[in-house]
C-alpha cells in the first residue's frame, strides 16, 4: 500500500507539479524511510487520525521532520473532549500546524454503537450528533481563550454537504472551457432545449429545461474536440443530466419568481419547485435540530 501511494503521488506531481497534495493515515504504517520518500516526491501535507491509535503523537512528531504541513484530523468524540483539550499544546509541540474536528454522523454502519452511547441525534440533511458539535465548539472557544498557536477547523456536516460539493461542481464546470458560464450557485449547468441558459427566469418561457453536472470520462477514440491529457492518459469532458423538468404551471411560475427575488432564501412549498431550488441555490442557515 505504501509503494502504491508513493507511485500515485509521484505520477500526480509529475503531471500537475503545482497541485497541493495531501494524504490521510492513522500512522500505524508510517516510518522514517517512507516519510522521506513522500517528502522527496512532493507531498504537501499529511493528516493523522490519532483517535485510531489512542491519541499517540509518536508518528506525528516523526512526520513533522519531513512533511511541510502536518495535520491532526479526528472525529469530535464527546467522551474524548477533556483529553483533546489537554493535548492542544502537545499538538503544537509535536509540530502540528492544523487540527480538523469532524462532526459525527449517524449511518447504517455505526448507528447501533452511537445509540448505545445515548447521543442526541439531530435532524437535518443527515442525522448528526449534537454532543459532537458542542464538543468541537467548546474546543474552538478554549483554544481562542488560551491563544493556542494552532489552526483549528470544525467541519460540520451541513458545510461539507452544501459548500464543499457545490465548490467541487463549480470547479469542474469552470475548468471546462467548452461550456458557457451558465452555472447555478449550487454548481449545476442550467440547460433548456439543448441550450445553456443564463437567466433564472427562463423557466417561465421555455418548454423543457434540465440541470446537468460536468463529468470527466475516459476519452472516446477519435473524439479529439473535448479531449485533454493527464500524463499519457486521455480524458474528455461530458455532461450527466441530473434532473429534467417540464414547463411550470402559471401558479408555479409566479411562486418561482418569489423564490428568485429572495435569492433562494425563501424555500418553496411546492415539491417540484423545491427540487428546482435545490439545483439553483445553496441552502442557508440550519434546519430545525429537533
């Protein structure tokens, strides 16, 4: 696995020398020789989940001698709040530059374990753990009061689900020079009758419209118009339709114009308009927790 990761890093840096590259590890397989090889190959950052190794900093200290940016990235486990808070200064001494705290989320794989701990499960885009969020916020507050020289980021689920995904879609769309600038705030291409549409009011006049996402696929042989290369491998841009709408009724058109005027801050009650809103806008504010 270490050799495979090194080959991948080397290939990416050769093709994209200005790219910022980071890797994740629990530290178990980290050794001096592989750190040196990774550093020589151009690894910019190494992120450690030390919660998987009982919060040991041994490999973090070792990595800080070779890798430019060493980060500790852990789930915000409520039971470990005191331990993490007490270790913040140790993180800095070990050479850590950043601490990422992830909000715990309930999934089909972990819900039995989470339920056994008596956590409060919040209702939102996905079920998340209230105590995990409160722990992360208290850590941030403590670090600021103690003026700890450590960059700390709280990565809650709402932000990841809304802004990171949207940013990724918008980057793909922006890098495809063959597509006009008709990208919604949520990063989808707005299309009507095969044409890219700029105006949010288009739905009141067009018969059919849809939203598409930009895809990167293996290049089709002899199709050179949309091809680009990464190293010796050829790829092409393509578009995947994610939603197709029919013409809105007069009532729906009127309700949609109200949504447009509020820049999407007013959520529509109509099911079709709500789905339309999801492709146009990024949701603001938090949904009711309970």
